[in-house]
């Protein structure tokens, strides 16, 4: 597989992050009575992640009011890195992630704001760099009135994961 530069890139997400010089943040902590991740079969569902760095909101505000599309893209990118950190915490090994299946991006906007897709590209572009364009992901993007703690975006993800082989113990005689 080739990186945007044309160089061949490694197969696993961990190697790709390293090649890109990206270090994942500490995984986010829930803000309420829920868990950050839930696995069923070969799917990993994550709770929505915010653009938080070191436990604090990195970017706050509303698109179309006091934030630019570029700031919204950066907020979506940071929230996506937090999703990857949560996935790594759940799986133990980020290389269990086979692909991003679905990405939903909620954006706090004014009524007149119309560049939702461009903001969500801040998340999509990061996932394409990590998983490759050929794996693809579906996406839903929409604007909302407000988000928790004044965040401009929430990134909601679910991944296909490698299911570890289960060992079946034989009865001891």
C-alpha cells in the first residue's frame, strides 16, 4: 500500500501511526454512566469522542459563529485520535483494528452553516491515512444545536476488528 507521498506503508495501524509521527493521547474517560467501548462479534463500537487533550477541551465553540472550517477539521482530527486511543485501550493492540466501518460526526453549528462535509474530512482524512483509501468507510455528518462541555464536534466510530482465537480447554482427567 502507498502513502500519500507514494512511499510504501506498513500493514497495521500501529505502524502507520508511527510512520506518520502520530502518538496517540491517553484514552478518554466517560463523562457519564456509560462505557467507552463495546465489542460484539467482530465489531467494536465506541462512545462518541470529543476533541480533548490532557483532559481539557482543546477547541471549543460553534462552527459558523466563532470557529472556522479549519478549526473544525482540527477538532474532528483530535476527536478521532481519541477514538483510536479508546480502541487501543479496549483491544490492547491497535493492530486488531481491520478497518473503520462507519464514522458519524456531529458538529455544533449555526443555522446558516453549510460546510459540514469539509469539517468531517478532518476525521475521514486521518482514518484514510491510517487504514488506507481502499478499505473505505461510510459516513454520516450533521449539525446540532449544542454538544457536551461546549465541544464543536463529536466523532462516533465503529470498527471491524480481528477476533482473537478462543482456546477451548480440555477437561483434565
